[in-house]
């Protein structure tokens, strides 16, 4: 067993509501692999519990699995904003989210991640304590630029899929808008002295960053 297998198999098991949502996602959508895996979900929940964000933002809701994980640690008076452009997924949210404690604190935005960021008014919506960036990968650098001024003093960002199945490096490295954007993101996060970054070897690569 390697370290990743050990880590994935050794923590707390997936809560029953999330197992049910995982099953429904595979049964009722054609893209179950887009959903956060169990280990990533448990890390999201743990990070959220540690930060206890008053304002959290998820870019890319999909079936709302990551949303429920983040909700676990949301401050009792907090709001969890989540952005999804595909409203065909909303019936799954509406079926599963109401079974979670504190689901009334989820605010779903139907639309484009960049539009929500562009229209975010810190005075009205609040500064963001925790952002989970998991929408279109080609847009991730623009999303980072738009997010930075909206972060609270102690705000944290999480970027998913930064390993991209290990295809970003080497002679046969993947090319195209998504891998190109992720390479640029990784390089930027590594080099930018105004940010503090750590990559967690979780799922498909989960990068945590904050303002230094
Ligand atoms: C990887 S999935 C999100 C998985 C989810 N965060 C989870 O933890 O299970 C990406 C989702 O982002 C949505 N999406 C992609 N680009 C988007 C954009 N520019 N604005 C809003 N939603 C977007 C897709 O429709 C898809 O449902």
C-alpha cells in the first residue's frame, strides 16, 4: 500500500448522506468523475472546520458534494456561496441539500464563475474566508486574479486538480487550454512571493494558498 492509498483508506468514512449523493451522482449524471472523491471531500470538510468560514465560496458546484463537505465547517452564522452554470444539476441539490444540517446557509448562484466574482461586493456579500476553486480549469488564473481582492485578511483558497493526473510534466506532457492553464497556475503559485502555497497530495492534487 502506498502513502496515498493509506491516507485515502485510513481516515473517517464518508458520511451516509454524502454516500447517497455519490451514488445518485453516478446514476443520474454522465460525469460522476467530476465529483470530489471521498478523501478530497473529507479534507474539504476538515479544512472548513479548521477555518470556520463566515463567508465561503465554491466555484463549480456540480451535484453539490463539495458544497456539503464545506458546509460541515461553516460558521453557524456563515454563508456558503456556490456557483454553477448548469441548472440541470439543481434537482440533485434540491433533493440532497435539505437533508443536511444548516442547509439554509447555502446560497446557490446560477451563472458563470467570473460573473459572480466580478459582481461580488465585499461590503454586501462580505470578504471571502475560504474559496474552493473547482469550475473550468482554463479559467482558473482569471478566477485567481478576481478572487484575490475579495479575500479576507486571513482568507484561504483551495484549487482542485492541480496535479492533472500527473500529465503536466515530461516529454509527453498534456497540451491544451486546461493543462496550459494549470501549469501556469502552479508556476504562479510557486513563484509568487505575495502568496503562501502548499500542495496537498490529495485526490487529483489540492493546492492551498493564502496571502503571505
Ligand atoms: C469539477 S465539477 C465541480 C465538482 C464539485 N465542486 C465537487 O466538489 O463535487 C465542475 C463544475 O463546474 C461547472 N462549471 C464549469 N465552468 C464553470 C463556470 N465558468 N462557471 C460556473 N460553473 C462552471 C461545471 O458545470 C461542473 O458542474
